[in-house]
C-alpha cells in the first residue's frame, strides 16, 4: 500500500503545483503528470484492497476495489488519449468508491 500512497501523494503534489502556477516538468504538463500518477496510485491501491477483501470474503470490498481499479485506469487513459469523458468518468467513479470506503470506515469506528 505504501507504493500506491506514494504515487497518489506525488500526483496530488504535482496537481497542486500546476494549479499554483507551475507549468511543465521535463516537458510534460504538471497537471497531466499528476493525474497519471494519481490514477496509477488509485489503480494500485484499489487492486491491493480488492485482493485483501477477497481474502477476507468481503464481496462488497472486492467490488469497490475492482471499480476503483477501473476508475484509476480510466483516469490514466483519459489523460493519455485526451478523452475528457473517460477522465471525468474515472474521477466520478473514484469519488464514489472513496465515499463507499469513508462510510464503511465511519460505521466501523
């Protein structure tokens, strides 16, 4: 999970840098690089979560992990293919999965 967290954190930092006025890093848009790294982090973290949920017999957790992994892939593909609908769909799906995990966490506190 640490690798997934590192990717997501780095991606978020690049997005903040881009919004704060940064342009490109090594000839690549900082915002695009941040979205790709964040999408990879979502994919990795969701895949790990799905496997762990499967091992515990948690069907809903597996479903959330699979949807989260697909959302991360959609974000990356949306940036690479310049497909806004794919990017937006991935972001919405990732937000829904995040909401699912937040509700579960709040219920289990």
